C-alpha cells in the first residue's frame, strides 16, 4: 500500500470460551491456516503490551484449544472471552503466488488498464459462495463490487500498492 502503513499485528484468532478448569481457552481461528497454532510459541492478547507464551493442546470441532502463559484457572480464562490473539506481521504464513491476505489488499489503489484511477479497495467481501469480492470506493459513498477473479483483476502489485482491473461495461456505472 503506497503511502499507507500496514498493520504490524495480525489477528489469528479470538478467544471464545474457557476450556476445562485449568485455564485453557477455546479459540476461533481467523486465519486460513489453523494448523499454524500447532507450532505457535507466543501470542499477543489484544495488543503488543501483553505477549504470552502459548501451547497448542488440540482441535475441537472448528476451534483451537490453547494454554496461555499465566492463565491457570477457569476464571482467568473467562476474562479473556472475546480477546483477539495477535502475531507480528512477519510471522504470518507466506501465501502461494496469486493469493493475498485481506490486510494486503485493503487500501490499494485500483486502476483500469490505461492507468486511470478508479478508487481504492476498502473491504474484501467473503460472503459470495463462488469467489471473494473487492469493495472499491470511487468517491465518498460510492462503492462497487469487483469479483476477485482473473477475468476482472489483471494484476495486483503490493510493492506499488496498485490493482489493475478490466471492468466489463456497466460494472462501475451508477
């Protein structure tokens, strides 16, 4: 994202509930790679000021069970309900070529093949059962959905913070 700072901490999960009576917690993974929790050694709770050791205990349904350093009973674990678990940006798993994290896409400039500025990506919508949609804001209050498929998205350059799209007629019209 040219001209914008990227987040230095990335959310990988959210504490949903205590697990047992000895302080373990259930975590809903907000990462596409829940297996990352198997080797997780440290995590930050709700920000950089509270880094703690973490130990993977297992998977239960779609949740991860973790033991967190200093959390030794159910009452302490209960106080973490809703807390975000974060890791430094440099610890996120690298993605295969052509795949991007939402935080890399949000904020980049969107241009047409001639270089004409069309707007900026303000959100990545994951609600479509077929593919993601990039929410492009062209002016305050004007937003358009661009399917995240090669037919429309011709290039994404994270170094320059630009996405080139080839919109079909009517895609960006009112």
